[in-house]
C-alpha cells in the first residue's frame, strides 16, 4: 500500500519506449471496450481533486490506473487499486481524501466505446523542462481526453492535444488505420 491507497504499488517508468514496451499492448487492447466507470481522489471537506494520486478508469471490468510523478515519471498499473477501501494514513492532514466517481470532465464519456489509445509525447520547438513527458490519450466517438503530467501531478485535459505533443498510436480499436488527427504529429 502506497499513500494509504489499498492495492497501489506503482512502478514508475520514464520515456516513451519504456512505457510503450511495458504497457502498449494492454492499452491497445482496451480499444472496443466501454468506459463503465472511473475513480479519482477528492477531499471530503471541499470536493477538490487531489491530482497527485492515481486516476482509475474502468473499461468493462478492466481497470487502468494512471499516475504521474516528478517531472517525467509515469506509473500505469492494472486492476490493483481497491477504490472501495478507505484511504488511510492521512490523519495528520486536516483534509480527508476519499475515492470519488464525480468529475465533470470524465462523466460524459461513461458508456462510450473506446476507439483508440495513444501515448502523447511532449516535444516543444524550444527548450522546455517538460520535454519528453508523456500523456495517455483516450479517443471516443464523443471526443477525447488525456491524462498528462502536470509536473508532479496528473492533469485531465479534454479535446485535441496541444500541437507540441507527438502522438504515438497504440491501437485502433474501431478506428480506421492511417487517419491523422487535428494537427497533432503522429508517429
């Protein structure tokens, strides 16, 4: 148990090749499944999202758990976190973290079939501390979102990725091969 989260034992990886090698096939295999649920950690007292902890997405019973850390580390785990268990070990903090299935960004995707998963690699034209960081993108008929590294925490961003991301397709699910997306460079 890490951070008081039951089942969470992250393995943080750095770089496109490490993440693609370790998780690419499993991420690609999510194509065609429906997003049936999600869980994020919010503070009970004010409802604020605690973006340092994993985002858990459930695709017809297959749960992918995504957590960014530091400037460039990404942990992807599978079916390990128990989001029904209380988060423990935070008695010294004034706020109480708890799992939540409420998020206005993710709720519209519930019930939607996942068309494709991609890794987005940040490659800006000028020097940037975040150069090489990764996001995981999920594409549905109704739109897309990606979970990115916000420099030591997660961010959930809707819509097309910034053009400085290079898009690395992992699998197409129901998507036709060879189709480019909205100005994002694909490789």
